[in-house]
């Protein structure tokens, strides 16, 4: 009779352990962890340094111009690849650069593999528990849509984070990834305040520019500071940095080398002492 409690205890332990076994649809749902201002990325829980793993995170955006048209819907495909992994996840967020508040609207087609959710005042799109399973091993893709805000709200950034998990039911040994896609209103250059900068404030010439040529940038410096230009591809990855040092106020002209750049559409961001100043579209031919 005394053996019965022991048997029941062992059964309870076995039942609990059964929930820890690997299987489909056993991945937890994520919260707001895109690496955007005010929040961590996947590394906030899983450790490590983003983008140091052997895998790749890509965002294929249906419009490669680097701009958005108010009210227009854009299609996105997220792909996360890493050899021998069978669990992957992602989460994305769209913020106005001015104030870092949610903008636009996410929507999905496959409710089994993707979902939209709110975390505080911010709105996200991510994988579901079943949408994290990769078969065969090695990569996983998800699709979603983003409708731009109905009006010009200035520059917008799509923040994206991904995780390639080793499925050990712990936070160790996983690899985190992040990227950002920067969008400006069509046919405008946006300032950090969300207001438009006219050509006297920020202009590029020639544009398109030939690969290997010089891109002339005219910029109105609002104050003294250390000036830096970042050239980003359509996936939001920085492909070149131009550190120009301390500059005075006033209207100034700068020459940027384009040697070695592949033909395509880029976004040129201006930063003053680390603060985002403005962005403009660049076409390299």
C-alpha cells in the first residue's frame, strides 16, 4: 500500500517530462523583441550577440525603392536560414522615426504560421508556435503584408528580429539575428522631426550615379557636430560608412566615393553626432 504514492509520484514525473520532449508546435510565442528603440532583440532572452551566428536573416520587400506611398500595401517575405536547425522564429515592428511610435498596419494570409499581436502600444507580426517548425531542416520563411499609413508621417523603419534555436528547451546555444528596413515617403527626404527637407537642405547629384563615380551631397548642417553618412541596401543592411568628422553649421557640399558598389537602389542616411538627421534615395547604375 505504501508503494502507491511512490508510483503516482513517478507517473507525475514522467508526465511532466513528456512536455519537455521535442515535437511540433512546441515553440513559445514571442513578445515585442525586435531590437527597435526601447526594446531588446531575441538576444535579450537568449543571450549572445545578434548577427554573429553562421546563419542569415533576410527581408524581401515588394518595393525596392526605399520609399512608401501612403495607404499602399507592401508584401514581405522573411527568411531565416541556418544549417541543421529545425526551429526558427521572427518578429517585426514598424515605427515612425519621429517619436518611435507604431505606424501602418500588419496583415497575414496564413493564420496557422503567422500572427499579429499587440505588446503595450506597439503592434507586431510574428511566427506562431506551429509556424516555428522547419521540415526539412535548415531554413524557414514567412509572409506578411504592411499597409503604409494613410498620410505622409515622415521616415519609417521596419525592425525585424529572428532566432535560430537549437531546440534544447533552454535559452542557451541559440543564434539571434536583426535587421532594419528604412523607408521614406515617396519623392521626399524626411528629417528626424518628420518634416520634409527640401533640396536646399539635403540633395544628391548626380542621381542616378555611376558605380565608381562621385556622389555630391549638399546638406544643411543645423548645428556643429560629427557627421556620418550610412549607405544602406534595400534590406536595411549598412554597406558603407562615410565618417567625415566634426563639421560646422551651414550649407555644405560633400563628395562620396561609390567605387565597388553594385548597381541598385540604396538609402543614404545622414547622422549628426549619432543622431538621425535625414535620409535620401540613391540609385547606382
